[in-house]
């Protein structure tokens, strides 16, 4: 027969075990805040990873926040308000030459797949002179796209054509429909978001260039200081995003539903067009393009010519290399024949 003292010991032991289990469960999921910079299909990996459970699968309790521009997202990453966030090479380079320790650890889209959408009555580059086009913020991907598209048309950005900060994809489409701006650089399919079906045309397309414009576009960015102390957490985030890329490519219906959940006004025409183009761009092995990063660094150095930053300072391939070597990507995608 067990004495009262014996029961107390057993009860105490059970409590200790339960506390241990609860503590173990709490620590099995690492807290992390990640950020995405647009609600369009190109940026949807970050939200799909949460909705489809890939962060949790890799041991992350991820808070996913929207920050509507690369430049603002990079500021949040540098301040460590966000631990890993989506940012393009332009943001990484501009911050680094000013002294930040930003670094790209993986890039899931490494080209700039934009087109310049304009009002239907603008039929040539000459017609666009003296007018304005809209971007999200200066230094953002849409800013890079606007300037490159205008140069491709033989126009001088800010001289021949003004560039205005308007906001995200939906805000640009709304400004365009009200004719506040005469055009905007658009990711694939975004023309289908224009309210009311306002007549428009594509005046220039990056896809028409002989060679795709290399740009670290949809990248997992952190700081070197955070990476040094939390490498396993960053690695898990990259693994979650790699699985999300595969999910995107192989689950069209589910992916389109999740895109529509976050993007106001996403109609079938947009979902079909953006899905097909984005699925082709997502990297199986997400190394950051060094060629593209060098272009962004060269531009950043024009504003800070005294900086000694190099491309190697902006990219850390070690996590993707490690993940690839361990066979994780082959496990997710299947081995290539």
C-alpha cells in the first residue's frame, strides 16, 4: 500500500515530467519574424510557407508580416525587427555600402520579369515623355524595373519621365485607373488587376531583351550578425521556402487559392497568368545570382564611392550549398535524371 508521502512523490514526479514536456514543446518551435514585400504571386512563397505549414514543419513558429517595399524591409532586417525577410539585391547592396551587415542567403527568383504597362493612348516612347509612372518606393525592385525599362526605350528616368512613389501592386493599378500615373512597371499578370478594364498596352517588356536582366529578386535576406548566432534557424527558414517553391510548382489550384487570399482583386485571368510565369522562374536550387548582385552593387557604389564592399560581402551561399550537399533538394524535388 502506497503511503501519502509516496503519493506526493509520484505526483511531484508527474508534475516535473509534464513541465519538461511542456517546456520541450515550447522550445521545439523557434520564434522568428519573416517579412514579405508584396502580395503578388512573385512574392507569395513567404505567405504560402505559413499557410501550407512549411515553417512549422521545419521547427519555426513564424510570424509573417507585410512590409510593402524592399527598402523598408531591409531597414527592419537591419534593426532585427525582422530576422529573415524578402529583399532584392538593390536593397541589400544599398544598405551594405552605408555600413549595414545585410546578406542574401538564398534567392528563389533571380531575374527581373517586369513589363511597362501604359495608357492605351501612349503608343511610343515619345508619347510617354513629360508624363509620370508609378513605383512602390525609390530603391525598390519596381524602381529598378522602371529605370531599366525607360532606358530600354531610350528615355532618361526622372528627366524625360517622372517616377512617383505610389505603393504596392494594387495601389499602382488604382492610380493608373484614375490616370494619376500614365504607366507602371508590372510583374507578370498584374495588368489583370487594373480596375474597370481601363484600356492599356504593354510598351516594353524585360522578356524582349536578348538576355534576361539578372537580379537577386525574391531573396531570403538577414544580417551577418543574426546569421552568426542563429544559423540553424536561418537554415530551417531556407528549407521551408525550398519546399514551398516545390509546392508552388506542383499544386496549382491550392497555390492560386492562397495567392488570392492575400491579394485584393485577384481574378482568374491574373491568377492563371501570374501562376504560369512565376512557376517557371522559381529556382530549384536557390543560389543568389552574383552577376545580378554585381549590377546592383555597382549602382549602389555610385552613391557611396568610398565603400569597400564587394559581391562576396553581400552573398553567403553556405546554407544553400549545405542543404544541396545533404540531399534535401533532391528529396523534395526528386533526383534529376
